[in-house]
C-alpha cells in the first residue's frame, strides 16, 4: 500500500544527494513541478486530469487569440 505524505510532512525532510552532479540533477527536476493547493488536488484527483484541463484552457486561449487575429 502506497503512502503519499502531505506537503506539510515533507517540508522539513532533508535532501540527500551524493555529490555535486546529483544535487544539480535534483534541482533541475524539482524546478519542473508545481504544487497544487489541497482543495484543487481534491477536486481534480490526479495529475492526468489537471493536465487535461490545462490543455483545454490553452486550446481555448489559442482559439480566442486566433479569432481576434482574423478579424483585425
């Protein structure tokens, strides 16, 4: 059974890295993530749903921008 700790639990966990290269790799990976607030995480349920919704927002934004460009 997997256990997902809450952000509050992991806030003070130490980062363990073996050397400078591993530390740099860790930092580059960490920069690519966003943390959702608890209410949003409960609403969406998983990362796939969040990604799907954000892609639809992007598509809608592009459609709106595209329609404005055509009429101008």
